[in-house]
C-alpha cells in the first residue's frame, strides 16, 4: 500500500505553481462554489455547471463521441492516435443531482491519454427526478453493456469522482452480489461514501467548493424514501470483501476528506488491496485541473501506473 504523507507537500511547488493554484482556487470559489448551493434550483445548478466546465482543458486531440452502452446514453472519450487496450467506465460526480459526460471532459480526456484507454462516461439518471437506485442501475447496465460488446471485464477499470466515487464502489458491490465478474480495478477521486453524513467533519478552512447544507440537500434528494445507511448508498458501511484493487486520491482541503479516510480503512479491514494518496492543500477533485496544475498531472500519472500494476497482480 502506498500512502502520500499529508503533512508534507507532495511536490516542491515552484512560484509559478503556487500562482496557478491560487488562481484556480479563486476561480473555482467564484464559479463552482456558487453553483453548488443549497436552495438553488437544481436546473440552475446543472446549467451553471455545464457553463463553468466549458472552460476546462482536455488534452489536445481528445475525441468525444456520443454513444449508448447497455441502454444508457453517454459519451466515449479517446485520444487521437493513441492506443486503447484499456476501457474505463467513468462515473461523474455532482452530488447525484448534477453533472454529466460533457462536464467531466478534462478528467476523461487526460485519463484516456495517460492510461491508453477508451473512456465511457454514462449520463446516468439524476435525482431528484430519478432517486436511488437509478444511478446504480444505470452504472451496472453500462458495465454489462461493455461486456456485451466483447470487452473483457479484466480490462475494465471503474473510476469516478465525488458521488461518482461512491457510485463506483456501489457498482462493484452490485456486480459482486449478482455473481458477475469484477472490473480490473477501482479508482476513486474524493469519493462520497457516507450519505448519512453522521461522521462528516467540519469543512477545513481551505474548502472552496462544497458546503454541508448542499451535501445534505443532495443526499436527501438521492436517497428520498430509501435508507441512507444501505451499502449501495453509503458503501463505507458495506462488506467490501471480494472487490478489486482500489486507488483512492483526495485533497486535504475538502469537506469529504473523512469519507476517503474511512473508506480507505474499511477496504483495508476487509482485506482489499487499497492504495491511498492525500494531496496537501488540494481541493475537491483537483484532478480536473490536469494540464495546469502539477499535482493534478502527478495524480493522474499515478492512476496510470496503478491500473497497469493491477493488470499484473
């Protein structure tokens, strides 16, 4: 197991990188910080997120193609002139209420390039219109759709950020319980793993994006009349035995830091190989800043090494 010391900078930041990080913090605080607001109509949150993410930076040559997989609409991402021996099922974040394939192209584009992969991002159904377990049903259908296309489950990585990170674990749990093959690995960026919010710690001073009130609102919308303690809603309380090797990455300046730490501990307790990386002074899903922020590049390069090693395990 590899762990990045959260008390030391993961890299020696140059003055330029400190400036980049400061600018990104300011921009994200003014845009996403004002998008993810409790009480703001969900359609307005969705439209603002789509607008904000138009200014993100997928790598040059990224190709995005609308597609359907397992009856779920979404988008394929691939790197032009790149090999694609690996398939990534990427489950986007957004509190189960916002987001889509087009809002996460900065991440999917860089994953396709660095991992030598094709990436399918399903537009799974969102709450409050489609509460739990709609997102799980759609993610599992997408995985089964990939397999139906002749893709070996052992060459599929399930990855996701925030709500999509929790959904990635729920997908693996549902596949296990159905007696279906597991993916090669799970990759979780700042996973939201406990929708009860009972052990959510106060937001650190560096949190620029998420608020407890917004997270609570999303949890209520997604779980609706269901049980937030259920394993597919809050996988931090699930029996995780039999799940594939897992990588968790999280920044120290975010509300969901404790979810990552607890989920890491649960994987270890249940005997699952888990690599865990904390990035000092980094915000929620900082990997979306790949191409600008050195730590984001380093984090996604770590993902590429991890999934390659998982194939050899």
